[in-house]
């Protein structure tokens, strides 16, 4: 069975017909990997944006947080505006607050708290499982126990 190339066939459709023959498993792996690689200016821009987001302080952010930041940046870029222009008020004290924005702030914070509680619960369960107690950190980082004082 030969593979015919039609003028209106897409590249992925043609390769799919080649894969159905099951004659070239190694070629299938290489082509699948190559066709899966994203490229283009938008992808490059995404990596550039991520380099601005990821710093020493933000390196432990959740993946969903990065995704949300990118979504907001792309939305602002698509509207050709900034967050300041989009949510500006004539008088910061007496102008009404955007209720939708306030609601999103509140729900985002409650989701964040829920996520932090879940992480804390998982850490406590893990500690209990392995019989290890990590030091409780309060606001003062100078009072951390040294390695000899830790219980595991």
C-alpha cells in the first residue's frame, strides 16, 4: 500500500496515514516528537514573560499561578491596554470599586488559603507517616533550630 500525497492534505493527516501502516515505528517516534514541539513568536514570548515572572522570590509559585499570570498578560496584550488603564478610577477613595474585580480578589484568596491548608495537611500526614517533626516557623527566621536540634 503506497501513501499518496494530495494537495489538500494537512501535514499531520498525511503522517497519520503513514503511522497507520505501522511499518516505521522509529520514524513514527521521531516525527511525533518533532511535530509536538511548539515554535513561533508566541511561544518565545511566553518564555520571555516567564523569565520576568520567575525570580528568587517567586520560584516556588504554583503552576496555576503562572498560568493565571500569563492569561492576564495575554488578555491585556490583546486589548492593547494595561491593568492600570483597565481598572483606573477617577477618585481612588470615592469612586465605586469594580465589584467583579473585588469578587475575583476574594475568591482567589480563599482558593489560595484552601491550597495552603491542603499543603499543610499533606505535610503533617507525611511527617506522621515517617515519624518526623519539622520545626514550626514563626515570623522570626533567626530562631530556626540547627541540624542537631531537629528531630529527624
